[in-house]
């Protein structure tokens, strides 16, 4: 028996060694952790339960039967983050470059199936060179099996992807179907085809970073929801993100003890909105001063910065914040902001996370670039997401709410549950100057008359009381009491029960 146990220990040590000390050292020299080191940082100490440590590929073509390493390039299993169950897989670049074989794919599929059965989030740590070419169609079939499970898990359990090295070809589509993608600066990249293929096909010369680095996907393409400085920061932040999320779509949102008083008043908010209607202010200040302990986990902070999305807590309970950002493009809605906002709203609705919306929106961005890019269809995504959502929806209009953008931003007309406005709110079809120029076109040459017409329109609509008189607002509140009023409103919506008509699925304007 002793010999057998020693043999088992030797096999485990060999499997844990991955591609060997030299290859692990090469990872470190690139500023990257190994797959197992990443798991140690991500999970609670001693909680990792590994699956399929001894799995090997079954390929015999191109001399592969002579090259077998236990684990086959991916480490899989379950563990806990702050005591809560998660499933995960971590691609191991030290073994066959982390490339995907059929055996490798089956390990990931087992994790996905277990997560669905047991109702727990799936985290994927990517650091791999794509499909294992020697396996041909078996590798492609393995990808498709993973993709299918990504789709089935969508909206059932949270799926989070962290790109921590190369992620190319078929490997990119699994992260693309997960709820969140995060990258590590300078060491990770994502693309469908690499620089060499791009040069051959289009004659463009680009680097890995220029084609698919964190600087591209977190700022320009919007593929990534954030980029971190190094592996450790990324993994620590994933622990923080998981804390905000329910384990599955049947669970209530997590609540944690809060040491921030629910009746806390913030006098500084009374002067947040400047007297000059064209002067910007930072909407994130409002979010942080409203959320428990100022804790706000922002999603996609560098992409479509004219809208802010992220998670916080009110009275210990997770909420999703969506807010127009006057500091960027005056908070206008454009194609990118609409897509970013819609995706976040739909995630919150899928996992029963209440949505708090702060509105300061002058409208949709005009221009040929936006219209040619399909602003109508993309803007409708945000409208559709808010209208479809059945979770508690709380809205606060801080300043401008003009035109169709007023409707879109969780208005009472889209089944907003509690809609408040600050005294500084202006709800109208458009700004006073533009409105006066249309209504009184005959007086356009007379500056004095136009000034009087503009003031008349301002007096009529540059306040929240017309909307309040129609019942489109539930109250006009003091800015300082925003946190208090939202918490009280959220308490009343604890048992909200609203459902949409039966359907196989909706047809979102993609």
C-alpha cells in the first residue's frame, strides 16, 4: 500500500509541475503567473478541488503519442471565493502552449456542466495559443461543445473570462459569449486572426498589442470590460466582482453587513450640479456618495465613457448603477454608450439585480457617422433592455432629460418603479434655445424677441414640476437625501413581482 501511495504522490507532483520548471520560469519572465499560481490567488486558501488532473490527449498523429503531459494544458475544478462556490478553468501555457485538444475541451465541458447543475459562477482564465493543429476537427468540435455550453449557461450562472496571455482564433469566442471579459495590460491580447495572417491577407503591418491588446479592447472595441496592471491585481479584482453577484439566476442578490448608515445625508450633493447648465460635473461622485461605503465596481470604465455602469450596494444589497456622464460628450447617448448600457441592464435583469439610473442626458448624438453606424438600431437596444427588465428600477434625474433619451433612460413610461428628480432637473423635448428657434422661427432675426422666447420656454420646462404634475415623477427630492430615498424605495420593492408575456425568447434589435 505504501508503494501505491508513493506512486500516487509522484503522479500528482508530475501533473502539478505542468510543462516543467523551465517553462514556468519563462512565464515569470514575461510578468505572468502559472495557471496553478493564478488559482491560488483567485480562490480561498485550501479550497481548490481539482478535476481530471491525470487526463491526457488521445491523439497519435504527427508523433503526438510520444508527447503526453498529465492535465493536457488546462487546470480545472471548483473552489470558493469568500466562502461561496465557484467553478473555474485555467489554461496552462506551459503545456503545449495551452492549446485546445479534445481531451482539454472535455475537461472544460465538465466544469461547465457541473456549474450549471449546481448553480455556481464559471471563471475562465485564458492563456493559450488556440486550437491544437495536430488534432484537426477534434479540436474544432471541442470548441463548439464549449460554445454551446456558454450559450446554455448565459443568464443562468454568471460567466467571467480573464484574458491573461494570448487568446486567438477559436479561443476568443467562448469569452465573447460570457458576461464579462477582463484583460491584463501588456501581457494579454485577443484577436480572431494574428498579425501574420493580417499581413498576408490585407497587407497591414500591426503588432499583437495594436491588433488586440488590452489598450484596444478596453478602450476602442469595447470587447473587454476592464484592464488591470498585472495578474495579481486582475485576480484580486475578480474576487471583489464575484462578491457583488448572485451565484445563479434563482438566488437573491447577495447582502452583506453594511456599516454605512441608511439615513446618511450628503449635503455636498446639493451643490454637485453647477449653476451653468453647460458646465460638466462628475456623475461618479454621486454614485460613490450614494453607495455603501463609497464602494463602486465599475464595468468598462475606459469604453464609452459618456455612460457609467457598475455595481455597488445599498443597505448591504447589490445594485447595478447606470448613469450618464456629463464629463464625457456632455453625457449624450451614442452607439457605444447604448450598447454598453444595454448589455449591463440585461445582465442585471437576468440575475435579479435592482437597477439605479442617474439621468443627465441632452439627447442622442447627431451626425452622419452615428446614423451610418446604425444609431437607431443600437439606441433601441438600450430602450429595449430597460423596457424588458422586470427587476426593481429606480431613477433619479439630476439635470437634463431631453427628447427620446428621456424616455430611454428608465423613465416611468418604461415601467420605472420609483422615479425621482432633483430640483435642477429639466425635462423637455429639447433645450430651450433650440426649441424657441423652432417654435418662433419667424422671429429668428430679432435677438431680443428670441431671448424672451427662450426664457419663456425655460420657465415652462427647465424644471421637474411639469412632469411631476403629470405623475411621471414620484417626487422631487433634495439632492442631499438621494441615498436615503433610494434605500427606502428599494425596501418597498423587495417583493416586487412582475413578469413579461410568455415567449420562447425576445428578438432584441441586434
